[in-house]
């Protein structure tokens, strides 16, 4: 069995359980077919403690070495950035040495999100001759965000080297793969390996309110990317003609206050639109069971696990043409509407209110199971590891 060092640039923690949850699920899938160890490095805002803190834990069946580095004071942003980068690299090497002592030398490194963990992958390739592959998730590469263009020049140059020295590059969608090509980060089109979706073993009986059609959205409340304000405004128009509809919004974020105020001003708050806050991932199935359909009005998405999870639970979807979801939202599982187009969204919502019953729940479930189950994604990574090691 191949020894795989799983090296993410960010990973869930106790204080931030959702940060990089999709990366953790990739690790859990790959661990089905490999001997895998995760090295997770992050920063602590506690400036009074030690510079580095290391502990090794077992979590969800994964062996994880967690390293926390003390963050510098941001008095001089550019200098602080460089100091933190050095500390991050030293933290990864501290963790690597501990892992090697306990576990031995890995056969291959699986880098998730190229920066900044790619510095360590590149270093290990040169000094230890350990090959690596890159799995990219970061939405900063897509044109709509423009974030990669704002990356410091020296970091951009290192990122290009990281991609070019990789034995293989994967992206979670064809949309993201094309974005990597547009920045000249890769010479060949990356392999597409989707995010992992937890597939329910069986579809639960849906607890439908016969008098109310319930739309559900699960989202980080960041209006610039998710355009939840546009969804709320569209729902106002839809509710005028369909008095029996309601929208449940799950999630939290920086724009919750603004969005709550908008909903109140439109006369919808706790009447037609309900904010439920953060709901743990393992509790979402209860909400999918109550929903008649799922809606996401994003401006861009490299993938969207929430959409795929809804479909896996047999819930049809209304989704904007925002990149990644277009690759798995077919007419059999839902409809696509134009992004930043309130009329198109209103039409899509009205259609689904009238037609959600016509979708075959088992067909939706099997569609996602075939593409994104942990077993299938794990097998795909095993093939990529073996191909990279042969080369």
C-alpha cells in the first residue's frame, strides 16, 4: 500500500470546522486505498505562547499532525507576510520530521491547494526526492474573483514552479481546470476529480408540508460571491404569485446582518424567508428531507458541495450558470438560470415551485453517487498516485 503524505494549505480545526472540509473529505476518500498521513499547519493569534505547537491526533480515521505557528504582529504588512511565510515553512518541516519518525518516508506527497503548502512539497521533491501531485480547489484562480492577479509577484512565480514540477495536477471541475490554463500555470489540461459527497445509504421519507413549498439554500453568507440579496429580491416577486412558498437559509457569514435587514425591509423576514444560522454538516440531511427544492444564486463556484449534497438526497435544484455546477446539473436533476439575472432566477423559481414533484428522487441520488461517492473518488486518486509513481 502506498504511503501518501497529504499536505493541505488549509484544513478543518476545532475552532473552524468548515475551513477546508472538502479537502478533509478528499483525504478520507484517498485513505480508503492508501496508508495516508495528514500534515495540517496553521496560525495561532496567541502571541504569548510558543512559536510552534505540535500534536498528533486520530480524527475520522485519519492520522493528523497538527502544527500551529505563532502569528507576527501586523505592524509592517509586507514584512509580517514574509515572516509568517518562513514560520509556516518551518512549521511544516517540524511536522514532517515528526511524521517521518513515526511513520517513515512517504512514497508521494498529495498537495491540496498550491499556496503556501506547495513550498514544502517543492522542498521535499528536491531534498528527499519525493514526487508530488497537486489538487487545486481555490476559487481565486477564476476570472470573476481576480484574486490570483493580486498575489505578490514572487509568490506567483513560485506557484508556477510548483505546478510545473508536479507529477500530476487535478482540479475539482473543468471550469477551474480552464482557469489554471488561462494563467499559464499548467501546460496540459488538469485531470478533473470532483469533491467528495457523502451519499446517504438510502433516501429518507421526505417530511413534506402539504400546504407549503419549501426552498432551501445552504451557503456562506458572503453576498459578493453568493448573491443571496438577489435571491431574496427574486423571492419577493415569486411570493406575490405563490403565497404558499418559503425560503430557508442555512449558514452564517459576514453579511448576515445586511441580509437580515434587507429581508426585514422587504417584509419577508420570518414570514417567507427564514435565517437558521450555521447547521453542522451531519445535520443537513434533516433539512434536505423537508425541502421541496434547493436553490443557489452564486456568481461563481468552482464546484459547490451543497448543490451536489442536495441532489444526492433526491432534492431537485435551481442553480445559476456559475462555473463548476454546470458540469453535473443536468435537466434530469434540476435547471440552470443565468447569473446576476433576477428575471431568469424568478422564472426558474416559479418553474420549480410548479414542477418539483416531477423529478425522480432515486435518479438524482444515483447521479451523484456515480460521480462523487467517497469510494469512487478514492479509487481515482489511487490511479493518479500509481501513474505518478510510475513516471
